[in-house]
């Protein structure tokens, strides 16, 4: 069974529907590649997916450890290369809350690096990950 359905809407815009939930995501090509830049671009979604996946895996681990990371945020920067046009680096700065114990921090950081998106990205894409613990 498919995960999603994607419709090309024209003018470099797509509409993706997650079939299980009905959630809809719009993408636009970025302004530096002939688009309007009115929504996440497909490569923005790749970079953003890295941070959301890391939070998901850390959340699973945090729940098992009975620690809370709610309110944590991530700043995501995507760097493109020109030829061939592709993502060259994704920078994720995780601003973590709720964990004061150093052992738990290390466990959660290691868990984040095992997320499926991190492991699925091509090795040529540099992944610069940092954690700020409040």
C-alpha cells in the first residue's frame, strides 16, 4: 500500500497527501531554482526530515528512560552545491531541554545519530550535528 499520493499542481508546486492521516504538505521550488519559494522545497523537506527523525528517535528513547525533552527545538540549515545541484551539507543545531544528567544526554545524542533519515542520507552529504543542552 502506498504511503502517500503526490499531485503536481503546476508552477513547480506539488501537493502530497499522507494516506493514513490525510495530512497534506505543499512544496514549491525555491526562488533560486525558478520557483516561488512559498513553501518548503523538496530539498528543504529532506533537511527538515533529518531533524524531525532525530527528535522522534530521541523521543522514543527519552520515554523509555522516563525523561522529558518537550519544548526542545532544532535549527536546520541546508547548503546546496551548484554542479550537480544537490544538498552538500545539512546543519542541525538541537537546542535540548529537560535533561540535566550527563549520562542521559550522551544516550540521547547517540540515539539521535541512529535515526533512519541520518542513516539513509548519501555519505557525500555532510551532516553537521550539534547539541545545546539547557
